[in-house]
């Protein structure tokens, strides 16, 4: 397998496919003299019982779904970039004795045994030098250890192949996120410490980048479904009914906000306070870990992506709780979306926070 072979380089990618536990998204982007243009987009529900705990368990059904989406939306991709994510994916900065890049690729497998929750023999592993020396020790370098189970990578590749297209590369969610953020923030990503928090359906990822380099990655189980389940249990609703009422009437109250709200809205907020508390606690825990590792360095900006980022006022709530500027991501901010068949610009703008990963995958060969 060629996992990670072209993790940071390459040309000619045609599109990105983001296979989520709730939704499958596909995007096709071209680079024009005036910038990036989204030429095709498609999304659809992920078939039930095809993904469990972040792992693909029915590649055939997923492949057929992707194939049908390609046909229905007249997308002509012949090569795509997809991604793996979740708690089984290990992305961790570690310190190692100084050596060359070639020596590192042999040594990283032995070093990885200390950090992987599964056998090294069953994983795809790569190390990339982040810093050739660390402060206070000129014989030690900082390395980004990246690993994923062979089965996870193989299953993702199989989905793409069964859809009738060629998997150009299997990327990692954090790299897709930062790539999309670069189109939004440009210099800010290169000069600030930014936390990219992707609030998915079944899990969320906390990714801290300093000057565009990944310094911290962590997957947590507090996510969109956590809010939905809390609402459903409290109001005695089915998951589908709770999801609908969350989207239609859910509003997060921010301290000092005296704006009157409907009783149902207030009840929903009271129900989800424990989930919000868990989310903020997990983010703070990651920030504390980052400060401890990098001698008091702090996060300058939080960017929220994923479907739950659209929960009204969640950015203001997190900013208020953590004392850090927090914004909802818009990966389409500097992308031309004026001519995307089947979607209005308003529809795409509304969905934008949830498109962060797929836009980043589609951009992989361009930035």
C-alpha cells in the first residue's frame, strides 16, 4: 500500500470524498487565474450499518452509494482523495534522537510501539521531522508520528475503488482541515496558533496548529449525536425527531444575553448544558496539554467546523468559556461557488462549516 506516500505533495487531483458516519460529501475544485472554483458538489446520507465506531464495516454498500452519487450529480472524477480519522488514527509529536529522514523511516516503526494501541505490524506508519532540534537539547529532534490501522486504510481504498474511481491518496482529517483553513485565513494560519475543532456526528477532533504545523491532535466522543441524544432522552423523542428539533429550535444561551427565547428553546438549552460542559472541558484539557508541552504557549484562535458548528451561538459560548476568540469556519470564503449545479450559493453558504474536510481534501494537490 502507498498510504502516506504522497501525504505532502503531488499533482493532478480531481476531487475529494469525505466519508462520514452521518453524511458522505464529495467536491470537485479547479484552480483558475482568479483563485479556486467549486465546480461540483454532492452530499447524501451514509447508509445505516456501514460504519461503526469510526470503522468501515461494509465497503461494498458505501462504494455503491458513492458511485450512485457520482452518476446522479454528473461528477466525472477519475481520481480522488479520501481520508481516515478517529481514535484509531494516531497523530502525535514525539521527541527522537537526531537522524536523517531516511533513517527516521526505519526507526519510527520501533518508536511507534510505545504509542500505538495496536500492533505495529498491523499499521501504516510514517514519521516527519518537525524541528531538527528542540529547545535545550541539540541532539534531539521533534517528529510527527502518524499511524493508522491497515484495515482502516484498505477499507477506505476499497470504497473508492468500488465506486469506480482511483484512490489517489488517503489523507488525514487534520491536514484536510488546515488546508481548507489556509484558503480562509491565509497569513493568520502561518503566523498564529490555531485550534481547528471539527465537531462531527459521532466524534470530534481537536487539532492545534502553530504556524501551519500540527502540534496536537485528539479525538473525543462528545459530538453532534451527544446533543441529539440528550434532547431525545429529555423530551422523550426519537433520534430523528430530536435531531430535527435541535436544528430548528436549538439556541445556545450566552452569559449576559437577556434576549427572550421560547420555552422550548430554553428547555433544549438546559438539557444540553452537560454536553456543552463536557465539550468545553475536553477542549480546555487539550489546551492545557499543549501549554504544558510547549512551555506556556497559548492558542490565538479557535475555528469550529462540522455540522454541529452551525448550532446557534456555539462559537460565542466557547469563546466566553475559554477566553479565546472563536469563529465558525467558512471554507468557501475565498472559493467561487457561483456555478455549482444543483446548489444555490445560499445553500452552500449554509452548509459551509460541514464542508471543511471535503474542501480540504479536494484542495490537496493545489496548496
